[in-house]
C-alpha cells in the first residue's frame, strides 16, 4: 500500500509497527488476543503514551472491530488486511 514500515521504540517499550506515507503515520500493535488484562494493558499502554494525534490501532485475531479504547481502534486481522 505504499507505506514505509518500521518498528518503533518509546522509552523501554516497543511499538510493533509505525507505517508512514506522504507525511502521515499509523501506529499498529498486534496481539493474538486482548482478553487477558495484562495483554490489554501492554498493547494499549504503549500506544497511549504516544503524544501525537495520528491513528493508532490494535490488531487481533478476535472477530470484532470498531471498538475503541481511549481513541485507539481495535480491528480484527481480516478487516485490517482487506482495508
């Protein structure tokens, strides 16, 4: 899709993917499941600490999309890949 993709570091935390295209960014965390509270905090916590207003997503194998946590979108893998 024309994005330059790299791994990001924020302090001692990792951002799975930072995708950049035409001056815009998209931050993506990937998790098999977010049902575990520790996983939920890890995946969303990293993104919450980014202080810009570019889109942020958590992509998971769970079959739901469209919900948000503090503005961070949850998207199932299939929808993410077909978008």
